[in-house]
C-alpha cells in the first residue's frame, strides 16, 4: 500500500490531470440530483442525462412523480436498466419526501439512506454535491482506482474503501478527490483498457507495473 507522501503525489497528479472534475449528472436542485443518482445505478451518466433531459421537464416536484401511474413513469425511463424497480423507488421516495421531510431533500446522510433506492453511495453524492458537505462516494471507478494504486487493500469492501480514503485524504479534499478519482477511472484508468503506458503514476502503481510486464512478455 502507498504511504502518505505517495498518496499525496497521486492526488496532486490527478488534480493536474483533471482540474475541472465534477459531477457529470445534469441537475438544477437537490431533488433532481437524488433522482439522477438513483437512476444512475448500473448505468452510465451519459444515458441518465439523455433520459433526465425530458424527465425533468415533465416532473418538477415530488407531487408530479406520484401523480402518474407507475407504468407511465416506467415508460419515461424505459431506456435505463432496472427501470421498473427504479420507477417504483422514485415514487416511494417522492411520497416519503412529501410525508416525512416537507418536500425537502434531507442534508444528512443517515436520513437520505432511509429513502427507497438511496444507498450510502447515493447519499454521499447528494450531501457532497448538493449541500457541499465533505464526503467520499465510492462507485466502481473510485473502488477500482483506489485498489489498483494501493490506497487500500484488494479485499476491502466498498465501505472499507470509503473509510480508508477518509483517513488518508484530508477532509477538506474529500469531495474533490471523489470527482477526480471518478474522472481518472472513467477517462484514464479504465476497467478494460487502462492507459498504463502513458500514466504519470505508473511508477507507483502495482497493478500498472504488472500489466506492463505482461505486455512485455507477449
């Protein structure tokens, strides 16, 4: 695993590579962000943004989502994976926001995870992006990059990865680090074809060195 100085170097390098890293889910308020992140499970941000472009024109409030039959909402998000389950969750969480939260998306992660379809990752994204509360949301990109580089152990669970990053990354950098790790994983250290040969972190990357050795042996 990398030491503190090596992790600092990695974070600074990612910052130089992706200075404008940000949440790529289009939204204009916390409620739209909750819906977008809920839709993004096992789905790309690009596809979610295509769907929400029309969805957010049709549905503005929690009341709007529960005013239509679930079949209509399913049809509106049909191109997204797991659309039936997601439609049900969206209506349930809309009802909860009306009944329990005064139509306001809660700022606390522990309250957010009570909403149907909202897990720890989704909650961390919402508190970080919508309310600027320091948080690290661990998605597939964050987990993959953290394990490849040696920020944490290969066997760590998603929660253990999150806790390791919270210890090793300064709290005031949690949110921006989350976005930079995503950009690094999405556009550079990809799942199937990481760009190891041009990676500025290759000398520190245990996984990258193994991959390059295998290429040289072929």
